C-alpha cells in the first residue's frame, strides 16, 4: 500500500526532516540525485572490534559504552552495497567513516575518490604494548561519475580532532568539529545533506550550524529522541536558519512517486 511518507519530526519549512525508521527501507524510495550529499558514520567492524574500541568509554549516565552499543557493525560487502546506493541518490559527495580494510573494495567498485584520515590525538593506546597503536580512522570520500567540486582547494584529506568528552548520549559519536568540516568542505550553503545512520544527530547539528538542509534517519527510538533534542537546541541558537533556508526554495518530495503522485513507502512509526 502506497502512502505519502512523512517525517517523524521536521521544522515548519522542512529544512530539517528526521525519520524514525530503517534506512534500508527508506533509502530505496529516494529519487536518484535527489540529495546533494551523504555525510554519515555507519556502524562498522566486528562486535569484538566495537567492544575493544569502547572498553574504556563511559557514557554521561555512567553506563559503559560497550554495554550500551546495541548494534552490530556492517561488513565489507554491505559497506560497498550501501556506498553504491548512496552514490546513486547523491548528486555530489558521499563522505563516511569506515574500516580502513574496506577501502580497496570501495576502490574496486569504482566510487572511491580519496582515502582520508581522521587523526585522534587522544585515541586509546595499544594496551597490549606488543605493537603500535592506531590513533586514526579511515574516511571514505566517494562520488558518482561526473564533474567533482569541493570547497577545500588543494588541502589534504586529513582531519585532526581529539575525540574529546562524549556528551552526546551515543557511544560512538564523532566530534562535531570533524563533521562540520565534512559538511562545509563537501557541500554548499542551502544544499541537502542526508545521514542514513543519524545516531544522536551530530551531522544534523553541523548542518543547522552551517546553513545546510538536513535529512536524518535513525532506527533506534532512544537515539532518535536525543537527535531531535540536540537539533531543536541548535535551531534555538540559530533562529534565522529556517527563514534563510525557505526563501526562494520550493519544497519538493525527495521520494519516488507512484501513478497517483504518492510516495512509494510507508510512513515511519511516530515517536
């Protein structure tokens, strides 16, 4: 049954649209090229990898992050499948953190443009002491075939940000400054950015702060609620954002339509 898809929460002008649901169900409904860019931090690596990386992390409420994670990482095949899908719906860049071992598969798929690095000066050391620690994470920089443009000029694909204190409520939240850089360097003011794995809404906060339109998808109701609160708070700090984004812009559906002009997907469960 086809019904018009509606965001679970959105701003009055639609400049921010948040969906509580599974991105694997929602993304196939998007029209090719309907989004300007994808900026996201998908879950990656094995459960053991997650547990190892989070072993010393404690959330704001005192809960050990390794116990609060609650989701499995995507493997190499799933990463490539998702990235190909993202490159189809994005008119421009697809930027995401990933397991460095996935980079060759992304390159073989013909969508990898550059392999970037996020340097973490406060990353965990190698506790065993029998080999060097890592201290960095991979950043996949992908694009569909065609002309490419970014706002970074000739700078390197290298970002230096400490992990810092995690007050977001999500165990694998990334630094706001890092994702603000991604948004500013790979998109322009007023463009549409989607985060299929929204988590606690860091990409959305970065988009509000820098004047981009944002679409977020999150499957977990708890993290979805945190994202709504964080983005609402950011909108309160930037009260002109909605007006600036709505001037001269006609709101159009991003989703495929059936013969009756209705979007071919199911409305996400209300929060």
